[in-house]
C-alpha cells in the first residue's frame, strides 16, 4: 500500500552542529541553525527536510589489487535536501525556528514550506512508485539532494551497505564488495579482486 | 572336396575381394565428395591466394621483427607493443605526461608510492617509513602525487591510496631503473 508522505508546517532549527550519518565511507553534517521541516508518513515523523549549511563526504573509491579507482565526493550543501530514516537522535537537537532564522535564509514560512513540498513531491515521483512501503519498515536512511540538472542525487544507507547515484556515476558498496559505474567504465571489486569492463548502458538511478 | 568345388570357392573369394575393393573405392569417393566441391578456377585464383599468403607471411615476419629483441644475453619477446603510430603522438598530452613524470621525480615521493603499494595508509603510518622528512614536507609530497592523480586521499577516513595510474607509474619507474642498471639490455 502506498503511504502518504507530508511536510509538517512546523519549522524548526538545529541548536547544535549535527552528524546525520557517519561511517567509513560517508559523512554528512549540518551546521547549527539549519532550518528543519519534519516529514510525516502515516502520521509518524519519518524524516526531515533541511536547509542550511551542510557538508557531504562520500569516498566513492573502489580499492583493487591494481590500485584505487574513483574519487571522493565532497559537496557543500546549501540547498534543501531530504532525509528519511531514524529521526529520534536528530529530534533531540531541534528547536522552534524564529522569523529571524527564516529571514537569514531569504525565506518566509510559506515559501520554505512550498519549496519543501516540491522537493518531497519530486522524491515521491521517483521513489513512491516502488520504494515507500519497503522503506517504511527498513532500518536504513535515504537522502535526496537536488542537483544542477534539477534532478535528485540519491544516497541510500543501511548498515555497511551504501548506494549513491548521480547523473554521472553510481557507487554501490557493501563491506569489501563495491561497484563503481562511471561514464567510461564499470569497476566491480570483491575482496580486493577487481573486474573492470567497458560501460554498458546502465540506468544510473538518477531521478528525472 | 572335389577339384570343381575348390575352383568354385576360389572364384567366389576373388569376386568377394573385388567387391570389397569396389566398396572401399566407392566409400572413399563418397567421403571426398562430402569434403567439398572441387572447382578449377585456373591460375589467376591460385596466384591471388599465393599473393595473400605472401602478404600474411610478410606481416607476421614484420611483427616478429618488432616484438623479438635479440641481445647479447639472449632472446626476449616484447609483449603488448603495438606499432608506433604518428596519430598517437598527435593526441599525446605532453603536459599531462610531464606532470606525472615530475611527480615521480623525487626520491621521497617514490618511497611514498612504494609504501602505498601494500595498501592504504594514514599520514602517520607513512611518516614512520620516512622519518628523515617532516610531516609538512610529507604533506606537500602527497599533494603533488594527488594532483598528478597517482594518489587519492579518502575524505572520510583520511587514508591515502595509490591509484591505478600511480601503481603503473611506480612499476614503470622500477622497470626503467632496472633497465638502466642493466645497461639498457633488459
């Protein structure tokens, strides 16, 4: 059954610098004062939409016996982005935002809410058709970042498993098994043994 | 057994032998027929085939000339060496190559690459093998290697890893050195 996702109209702000996720391969932090809009699924808080200063680091690097392939992704987050997953820890560091907080970011309550709803609608356009019910029961997190082409780059995390997809690349990592799909080549690696081959026409998972 | 019967038996044996021969010939003919159709195209086709074969032979001979090096210490087969083409030279990025070679051109940077050949390392682990230089000097060497694409640094954990081009470049440096030490005869 398809779940109903909606943005709460309560605008909050982070009262500390927060690490939304951190592992060997990925780190996502937001600065103190980041505007935060909770996302509800079936009347339960299941995620947030953030706007403020954030930093995303992903080591999209495959280690092979012939050397490392790929490069780290380092991204400053200044646009709205979505997080769905465990909200408990983050909720502890949120407080009600003031009008000044909104003004500092050149938004009113109404414009910010509209923009957040647009982002959620765009995400649901892709994800709602096949992933929402599964996600509701999952322990992992999903992040969606708007990119320059007005599409969404997706980051999915669940334990040691990581999937990051953009227009130009897809990186999948599960412990010592990795796949890196670049415009030129695809690298498969398991326990240090690699298998590079020419890039077939693969769907890179980027939201249209 | 009467003499007539013996004669009759002899005749029958000869007939059987003759029939066997005929059968064998017929079988052989059948097999020949199954192998293909023989058509005589005359000398022109034969000449053409001979020309093709000669071309192939010359090509193989030429390739062998390029890939087999016979020196005073014996014979060596050079693998993976394609013909030297001028168009390759036109597209060769000399600037990029110079940058990579320049990154290799320092003893400490070569030592860093050597250390990374066994796996990713943090800067303090690299420093242990290079106690003769300071951490800031090591950092600047790592920056040069990273800029040339021979090394990549993980942004989350901070480890340094040798890249595929880095590994190839280091192996190439070792090979060139060995070659020079052997007086260019390897």
